[in-house]
């Protein structure tokens, strides 16, 4: 998928730390859509390599109900 090949997933992962719950929710959804279920292995790997797993876990642990 061109988005992953051009570094787009890493850019999305970087946006997860922006303290705006609406943006975080949208970005998390975009990452999920690009990674899919059962998934796109290349996109999943790109998200993991960009630190997406720890960033998404941090979001889940956050006290921001909106996220």
C-alpha cells in the first residue's frame, strides 16, 4: 500500500501524541483501517516499527474519556 511505502503510517503514529482527543481518535482509527483485520502485514509492521503499539497502549491507558 502506497501510504506505508511513503512513510505515512509513521506520520500517523507521531500524531498520536498530539494532545487533542478528536485527532487521537481519528488517527487511531486510520491506523486500524490501514492495518486491517485480518490485516495488511506490511502496514502492521510499519506501525509497530514506528512505535505505534506503545503509543496506542498509552492512549488506552490515558484518562481522556474522549479518546
